[in-house]
C-alpha cells in the first residue's frame, strides 16, 4: 500500500518531525531568471538534510515601478526534527516561518536540544568568519585563525568527554 503525504506527515510528527510553511520573497530585473531561480530554489530545498518533503507555490512575478520584478513563495516542508527545520531556515533565510504541525507542543529530546544549540553556534561562528574575512586586517585574520584552531581543539575535547559520559551510562 502506498503511503500518502498525510501518513508520512503523521508518522514524522509522532517521531519528532515538524511540518511548516516557509515564506520567501525574491527579486530580479529579469522576469525569466526570477522564475527559474524560484523554481530551482524550491527544488534544492528538497535535498537538504532532514527534509522529508518540500513543495512550493510561487506567485507570478510583478514588475515594480523601479523595473524590478518581485515574487513570493510559500514552501510547505516536512522535516525529521526541529533542528532540520532550523537548518533550512538558517540556510535559506525565509521572511517568515509558520509551524503547522505538531499542533501544540514540539517533541524535543535533550540530544536534539544540544544539536539545535550547536547548529546556532556553528552558524554564528561561520557568520563571524565571513565578516572577519571581509573587513579585518591581516593581523586580525591571523588572530581569528589561531582562535579558530583553539576552538576546534576545545570542541574535540568536549565531544570526547561527551562520548565517554554517554558510554558510561
């Protein structure tokens, strides 16, 4: 028997998944390029880690007074975890997110809470690295590189300690 989208959604949500709609706006001076980009954009999202399903509705582009075409998209996405949804939101930068299911409470294990916090931390670090590489002096870049190496070492030690703690349980 073939599983329906509703069956997949129910099962995923029972196991801690999240069904949400993400809202995006897109702009370009070339209407055909805008249509192509929006379609590819939704298609790429389906391949993101933890995404079980994604389908988008893209509105017909409208030409503004400045000659720039604008459109918006609503993308319904089913993810395995809240962390997966957070990763998609951080990578794609929607202008809005609405969680449709679960209805009242999210199922979030302690492990997933750790993953979620780590994802936020990693994205913050990546943003800092991007800014440093764009505006910092060579000396500041070198200092940031050394700090990053120390940070990686500390992260490795923390991970080893976590693994030892989990193994002893």
